[in-house]
């Protein structure tokens, strides 16, 4: 049992949990900075795989990412430590805020603060989108791969937003298309 590593896992994911406003996709730039750039626990390529796995499995992206990284570095105990650390701050903060918000939700300063946080979350989501798209497209060496990736993206956007296909169905179809393209040697 590597206590220093477990402690560092806990501290890094606790920090991610504390500053990870917006959760979900908005937290990805924070995770990338902590895990790839600073700790160097994952390469950029491994991080992109983490984003794909964390985003396509049940549960919050930050929790999935923490579990994945913790397990990769320190097995089941590492997964538990990293997951606990990333969940602890939001659980504590949301519990406290829910209590206070119920009393002050109509206050204009509370509403203004929430609007500011919404804007920041949108910015972080856009940053995660741009970073992931840039890294993904740059890793594709051939035009057929770029066309295939773009086609899957367009398929998901249109199927979910226009035809109201359930996102899980689009996700499964995309995975099957990816598998087929892999079998054909395009990926």
C-alpha cells in the first residue's frame, strides 16, 4: 500500500471536487490540468480515452474519472480514495447550499450569483468541447478517419436533437459504428 500516492490521490481529487463547479463536462479541464499536466499520471492519449469512458458509462463524469484514475494508479483502494475525495466536497457544499437556498432563493443577489455560475459553467463546457475535439482530430492521421469521426458526431447530434432518439441508443449505435470501422481498418 503506497500511502503517499493514496494521500496525493485524495488531495488532488479533493481539490477537483472543491473547485469543480458545474460538474459533468465542465469539470474536465480541471481534471486534465491536475491529472495530465501537473501530476502526469495520464498521457494526453490516455486522458482522451478516460473522457470517452467516463462520459459513456453511468454516473457523473468526475466520479467515473476519479474511480478510473484511482484504480489505474493504486487498484481498488485507490479507486475508493479518489472517488471519496471527489464526492466529499460537493456532497458537503450541496447539502449546506440546499438548506440556505431554500430560505434565500428569491433574493436578487443569490439569483445574480447563480447566473454568474451558470455562465462560468457554460464556458468550461465549451472549453472541454474545444480541447477534446482539437486533441481528437489532431490524433487522426488520415482523411477517412476524420470523415468517420465527423459523421458519427453529426449522427449523434441529429439523431438526438432532431429525431429525439434516446442518447443511450445513439451512444450504442456510435460504439457499433466505431467497432465496425475498426474491423474494416479505418480506425
